[in-house]
C-alpha cells in the first residue's frame, strides 16, 4: 500500500472517511487485514498510555487538599459580562457605594436639564421628566430601605452617618423636585422619611450607640417601611408619581 | 466508559455545597489527571492542569447543563486547560508543525535504536517525542473522540493539515510496535 492509502485507512478507522473509501476498503481483503492491524495497534497504544501514568489510590483526596482553599466561596464567581452587570446593578442599590450616588447625580442632572426645557417642549418633555423622576425616586427609596434595614440590624453602622447625610440630601432634592408636581403621596412619604434620616445623619458616633430612631422596632415606622415598599412597587410598575 | 457521579451530587455542588464538590473531585481526579498527562506527558504539568481544571469547574458549575454527561463537560474543561497550559508554556502549537517534524524525526531515530527498552517504555518515549500538536491531535481524536473538524479548530489549523498531523503521529507511534506501516 502506498502512504495515501494508509492515510485513508486511518480516516476509516477514525470514522472520518468518505463512503467510497469505506466501500473500497471493504472490497479488498488486504485492506481489511490492514484495518484490523491498525485497530489492534491503536488498542495497544491506548492501553500502554493508561499504564504509563500511575497515580496513588488517594490521589483524589490529595488533589482536594491542594485546591480546597483556592475555591471561591460560591460557584459562578468566574468573571463574565453577566456577572459584571450583576455587580453593577448590586452596586447601584447599595447606599454606601459612591457609584449609586454618582448615578443619582447623573439622574438629577438629567431631570434638571429636562425641567429647564419643559417650556419649549412641554408635551413630550413632561412625560419623560415624570419617568426619570419616578425612576430616581424609586432608586432613592431602595437605597433608603436598604440603609434603614442595615442600621436596624446593627450592620453598616461604621458609615451610617455619612450615608444618612447623603440620603438626606437626596431626599430634600426630590422633595423640592416634587413641589411643582401632583405627587402628594410620594411627597408625604419623603416628608416622613426625612426626620428618620436626619436622626441617623446627626446620630451618635457609630458602634457606640444607635440613634433612637431604631424605627423598624416601632409599630408606626414599620408602617412607614411598608409604605416605602409599596411606593417602590408603584414606581417600578407604572413609572408614575402619585 | 467512565462511571458517572450521581446527578444529585452535581446539583448540590451547583448550589455551592463544597462537600458535594469534594465528592466530584474524588470521583474524577484520576481521570482528569490521566487525560492531562496524555496531553503533556509530564506529571508535574498534569498535576497543575488537574488543579486548574477543578477550580474552573467549580467556578463554572452553574453553567453545566445535565443534557450532557458531567464527565464529558469536565473532560472538555481539562482539554481546554491542557491546551492553554501548553500555549502558556510558550510552545507554538499552530506555527511549529514543520520544525516539530524535523526535530522529532531525529528523536524517533534515537528511540528506534534503543532495543533494550520494553514496548511500554518505547511507546512512552514515542508519545513524549511527538510534537505538542501531534499529541493533542491524537489525544483529542483517538482518546476523546472529537471530530477532525473540532480538533483542527482547537489547533487552529486546516482540516487537511489536521489529518496529516494525525497520520504522522500515528505512524510514529506504530513504528514502536514494529508494525509495517508503509510498504
């Protein structure tokens, strides 16, 4: 046999040959013998490779000991675009992260810009302004809710005062933005939220004492928490300030 | 045929249960290391690849879909890790075909003349003497059952070049069996 035929024989063995080559091989007793020999050789090679590399019986445990400390806390921590966006979205709702603050500032600038243009383009500008305002208030309420839950549970007290100050500033800006608006329920909610945030903003140094406004334990303030959640839902579902 | 670990253990590992993942490591460690060794013929590199494979597997286990066998998914990670490892080791996989051919023709001669070695040793040396490209091609195609097209894609070479590489590698290995390959 010439080398070309050997190559075809190998392709037949690997199940990658044309039907014509397979037929030609099957018709020739010599080719069939060569194919048998090739198969036998490949089996020997395969078995020899298996025997070449012996591992101890407890190799699995040894390997586990090597990698156990290097595994991430949870699966799925590989870096990927999806995870990047997930982290970004998580960052946006964490009040202590400046990213959220920056996003809010950008949103407010947009609101102010659109508000400044409302006289020239009243019909479409009004709707867009409402939507942007609704989305930013929703973000603010989410951050406030997380913050208040954290401090009530005794978490995040280290930065409580500065976070509360930032949230308080945002709260007042949104109240002002709503002054010329019909959103009396939203305005009322922000009005009630303000003293709570104010107390944390001016509260005792963190970790020594919690301000008195540990409001989640108070019946009235639990109702306020419920109203924050309900308002967030309303804004998320309808983009409409009520 | 590889024994599969039960689906429940995989699901527990997907949920972040490290003890369940430990069972997966215990179950597949030998197979992963052996496959890594086939690609590298180097125990130390095989060990590194095995560790890397399981760390990657844990990171990506949420993306595993039960429609494929878990062992198939894990061996695919092993193959990718081994090829990455060889690439990082500065072995020019796709560009050194001709060089590798010349270099290993010399090595083949050395092996063939060494009569006192038994068959297994000769085959081991022959496998080590293959170029990385040849060894990857044989392992992917013969041991792992990938198609020539998939193998060629991984090696970044054309399908015909992949066939030639396989043919050359098998010829070198069969030479150690004293089989008459070319009339």
